[in-house]
């Protein structure tokens, strides 16, 4: 596709409509040379003020609401050349110590030499009435700071760095940006949000770093390991790491081997054998993995926080109180939970995990035991609250996020004030978050871990629940019996069939069924059928809200039947004419759209996986208001990159949540993701109805795929080994 021709603009900033300190994104009105009317310009600069002169390269775009705009690919501040421009520039507030009045006096005194005087001979400023040594000091410092910003931007842009990335680099490194980038451009990928290895590699090449240099080899190894961590690994075998890095970098094995030796020698990577294979750990993840093992053993020691409890009487009492009849295995589980400092309860849908948790909470609450209930997601925490009658929080909120400094306020030195901590949906908890949680649990407290080990493992690195069960180092209760009231649900019976490697039983002729499979071979037909189900057929038959009650779950994000394509089509169908809309980061957001938070924002107290609805778009103030968990959260338009449309989400993102109705498209184009635990997890998200749409062959591929893919970690072995005292591990 032919690229649109770029154009250059120069002019003075008349008004700053919007500027984000965080990202540098700005919307300004400029009076440009050769143009009679004011121009709306979009771009990125660390700072910008009315009166500044700018130079931009970019293209014209047509906004449906705001008309013609100039989108700048590169944008830099340049000194003004006319006396009027200089006066406006100095009086804009950009330079501390100079306002409109002093700007006028300075120009009257020095004329067009004023900028040279400020930079090279600021003592001469004393000629101007009202300017003394203190003010001269402020002016000189502010001028130097602005000059540094300009120099940094010019340097970065001269090496092919876009204005957006240059602004982010400046925000991260400050006045040392040029030195830091020259020293090791590959650190940009580690330190600066939005700059990946490929961008850093291109900058390094532009700076003259040789392709086969050791610094590039080391950075490439770290990048490949980071990619594996993003796939859930805590470590990775060396005999796979080196070839992957070689393929990416086109560097010989000898250089990569030397680079790995240096990384290990300096402690950036740590070598360890896992199942007789030499692997390397990221040092941070190794710290967390060791920490999880040690903290579990610390909590498991000592006496229970509740004493003298007659468990058999307690079980009889709770059955009477809740008017339930517990199965033998549930009674055994309660006895074990009431006599264990640490216990894992695992089981599939309909096996009584919820009833068991509710019974334990009821017993211990009656004994005034202090309880803390938590889950990885807001939706899972809400479900836990509903089932127990007690407040449950997300793990992040329980640990009290430290927005100012990062991390959590609750830790080993400021532990949770509880006698029992219950963690639900534990399959979702990665090794880093689990370590943070365990550190905050006091030694005298007990811990109950509840989760379905057959579901997808955590999105983050590690497989904590699976490793706990595999190790045998902590007691585990496996619930296997599907109870009678659950056995009538085809969702539950078919989920168990899939988990056992059997195809679901489908009776589409039964209108009372809660599970259907609608066959369709053509991907385009599958897409149309999904949209029709959500928009028309399901709301008509079940009287449901298509936005709030129906969730489309996809095996993957990309492709014609991925979340991105489906979101585009479902948005057209369900929110075709919003009262206001804005296009940001390649997505059009409209009032009424269903959206999901895709990364944590501790300042706003929102977390990855939270789902809400856009209730307002203030195009003048450039703010979007989103209803999340019954509260209004404001996002600047420049922050909308942490939101995504959520009419359709990936099955991975759905973990820990339940929805009244779930629709799952399936096709062989999803082959790389078609695993048994993925389909099992998707099916168990449906509370009242699950409808699968697509190719029976694709479903069979998933059911037959028993190999779920191993995750490289060593937690199970660490749990089995005799740990050192916690005080030895810092």
C-alpha cells in the first residue's frame, strides 16, 4: 500500500487544547506559515505551551467530528524568529520567572538578541527593571532545562525515534537521556513503556552498534527469555534459548554462548537444572519462586489460630444452620481444613467447592475467627462475597496497592490482620502475585487455597496451584463427585466429559438444555451466526441483555474469528450509533461500548480483566468516563490504550469470571490454541447457557489435545526440598 505523502508545517502555538504529562500526547491549535486559519495539530512532546514555535512532519487526516487535522509523526520546538513571536514565547509561562510583563520588557530592552542574552550572558538581564539575581537564577535554570529537552528530542529524532517514543524516553531518563541511550540503547526495551526489543534494536543500529556485538547478543537473549516468560515460563532450557536467539538475531552460536556466560556471570540470569536439563532463570522470577516455597513452609508451621474446636460438632451445626447435607468427602474436607495450617481444595464444576467454602466460613465466623477472603479478579471476588455473605476483595486490593512507590503496603513488615486467608480461583494466581500475598500472611494465620487445577494456568509466569498439588508438600483435598443438582446441567456434565477427553453430548432438540453446539463449516458463516445469536436470537428467546448478559469467548485474539474481528462486528451490531465516539490507538470507542481494562492502573484502582461500560465521552476535556464495579472511573483519551472492546474476549481473559450466557466460536483456524483445558475453561464460564458455534472438527481437536504444554519452573521440587529458615532468604 502506498504511504500518504508527508508534509512539513512550521508555526506558533496559539492554544494547548490538551497535553498529557504521562505520554506527552498533545492537541494544539497552531498558526502555521501559508495557512490563513488555525490548524489543529496532534502529536507528542514532553512539554508544550502557547507561544512556542514548532516544526512538524506528518499528514492530514479527516476526523468525522472535528474535521481536518494534522497528525505529526515528528514534532519539535524551535526558537521563534519575530519580535512578536519571541515576546509571546517568553511570556507563555514556559520559562519560570518570565511572565507577559517581563517578556515585553525583555524584548524592548534587547530586541531580537534577547534569546542569545538569556542563554549566553544572563547577567545582562539586570538591565531590565525588576529583574534581580534571584529571578535571573530561575530564568537561567528554566532556560537550560528547556534547552536540554530540545536537544534530547533533536538527538532522538535524528536517529529515527518517533516523537511519541522520544517523549517517553525523556520522561523515563530525564536530562541524562542522550547519555543513557548512547551507553546501551537496548535498555530502552527494559525501561521505557512502549519500546520493545525491535525498536531498541533499530535505534542501536542507527547509533552504529554492530549486528554481531556482544551487547546486542546479551540483549537478544534477555528478550527471548522475556518472550518465554510471557508464555508462562519462569525459566527456559539453554538448548532451546540459544537457537531461538540465533534465529532472531542472526548471530553465531559462539557469540551467543559467550553472551549467556556474561549474563550468568554478572547475575542477570541464573543457571539451574530442571529435570536434568540446564535452564536459566530471570533473577526476579527465581527470587519469587524461591520465596513462594519458603513462605508456604513458614505458614504451614505452628499451631492453628483457633483452638479446641470440635470439628464433628461444627459440621453437624453448619448443616443445620445452612440447611444442607454435606457429602462424606465434603465432611472430610472440612475436618482437614479445620485441622490444617495450609490446605488446597481442588475440583471441577459442580463438585461442591462453593458449598465447602461457605460452610467453613460459616463455622469459623461463628467462632469470631478473623477471615480475609480474596480472588484474583473483581468478578471472582464478587462471586465469593455472594456465596459466603462476607466481603471478599481482589488480591491487589487486599494487599493495598502502593500507588506512589509500586508494590503493596501489606508485606512481611505490615502483615494482614487475619487468622485465616482464603484464596479462591487460585489457578489464576501467578508466582509473583502469590509470593506477594504469602509474604503478607502472618505466621500464626492459616491459609486455604481453592481452585480448579484442570483450568488454564495463570496468564503470568508459573503454575502455582498445579505445583502445590504435584509436590505433595501440602495437604490436598480433591473433590470428584458431581452432585445431583449440578448433574442435571449439561454445561457441567459436558465440561467433565471434555476434561476426561470425551466429546460433549449435544441435544439441540431439547429446548430446556443449557448447552448447545451449532455446526457451521465456513468461518464467515460462523461469524455471522455469532453476531446474530448475540444481537437477536438469544435476547429474543431468553429475554436477556445482549451487552450485559452475553459474553463471547474466543480461543485467540487474531484471525477472522478472533476477539478483534468479533469486537468490530459486535460493536457495529450492538452499538451502531453512539451519542459520542473517539478513535484512539486503532480502536473506535463510543458511549455505550463494553470495554475491558487490559493492564493494571494502581492510581485509578483498576486492574487487568475488569469489565465496564463507557458512559460519557467529553471531547472538549478529552476524558472518557467508564462504569467499573458500580463506580465511575475517568480516563484521559491518551490513556485509552489500557482499554479494549469487550463484546468478545479471549478465554484466557475470562478466567475467574462467570457470565449468564457464553458463546464460543470454534474453527480449525484456532488450531494453535485448541487445547482441552482451554475449552474446559471456556465452558465452565457459562452460568445458565453455553452455545458453541463452529466446526465439530475443531472441537474434536481440542478435546483430543491432552498435552497442555509444560511450563518451565521448579516450584514443586523446591516445595519438596527442606527449605532454609525464612530469615536466610532475603
